[in-house]
C-alpha cells in the first residue's frame, strides 16, 4: 500500500468536522441589551422617571401639566428668570407620548455607553450636552430679543425634552467606532438630525433653534467626549492587562 493510499484511509477514518450551526438571536439575548437596574442603573432609572412624567402629562389636570411644562421650559424667558430650575427640570419631560420610542433610543445610544464607562460618566456626558446645547441655542435668542431683533414672544416657546442629551451620547459613541463603521455612524447621526428638522416646520424659529441644538449636542459628544472616552477605554484596557 502506498503512502498516499494510507493517508487517504486515515483521513477517511477520522470523524467529520462538526459544522457550527448558525446562532439564533433568542429573546433572552434581546432582553439582555435592554436597560436594566443592575447593568445600566442610570439609563433604567431615567426611563422610569420619564415614564412617570409621561403618565402625569396623560392623566393629570391639563391646567396643572401646562403650568409644570411652562416652568420647566428652557426658553429664553425662563432661562433669564429661573436658569437652574429650567435647566434641571426641562430634561424630565417628553414632548409627546412616545415613551416606548425613547426606550429604543436609550437602549441604542445611552445604555451602551453606560455599560462600558459606568453610570456616573454616562450621566455626565448626557447632562453636559443637555446644558451646553440649551445655552448655545437660547442665549443668542435672549440677546436678539434684548436688541429688539426678535419679538418678545420668541422667548416663550415650549422647550423641553431629552434629545440634546441623547445626541451627545450618540456622538460620543460614534467617535468610539473605527474605520467605515465610524463614517456610517456619523452619516446616520447627521441624517437623523436632518429628518427631525424636516419633519417639523423647517422655517420656524423653534425648528431652527432645535436643529442647532441637536447639531451642537451631537458634535460636542463627537469631538469633546469621544476622544476622552477613548483615552479612558485605553486606560481600562491597560489596567485589565496588568
């Protein structure tokens, strides 16, 4: 028997290599990515709080809810009279009843950042973007009203919501991507900002202010927080190796 024949017989006697079956995405794996109090306490707690305020808006007396929203709004009038109160409370309300949509948004943009860097840093990124984008967009309105370029009514529009914080965390996460994934993430982020603007009344003052706020928040997360989080991730990797 030749060496080649012996090799063929030996190969034939070996068991066939196992073929890995494609993994199915189970319901348990899906639930694991949702915010939960153990892995993402900030994201989970914030969503619970937003659910509470959404229920208040739905079931409380309309006169009471309107008063609460007016006191919480970060419009130019409120920022001038009660800056800290409006900055802190404006992020406690959603502008519509789409709470479930925000669960998906937070699961995509806020929870991943918290899982990687912790609740404190996720909250810092989120609220720093909320405050910065609010001030950058509303302070010029205050100046223009004082200069009588804009009417006084421009300082009384309702400005509430969590979108500035969301876009800041999303921008930071986009920076953490690499190569083509980062370009795709950036394109998706910019497109999302444009879609929100076009879905509103694009020529109105509040739509323009919101567009500017979204752009400032997203690029603040991308250019300011992104590099810092990457450095933090590098230090975490070095510490785990040691």
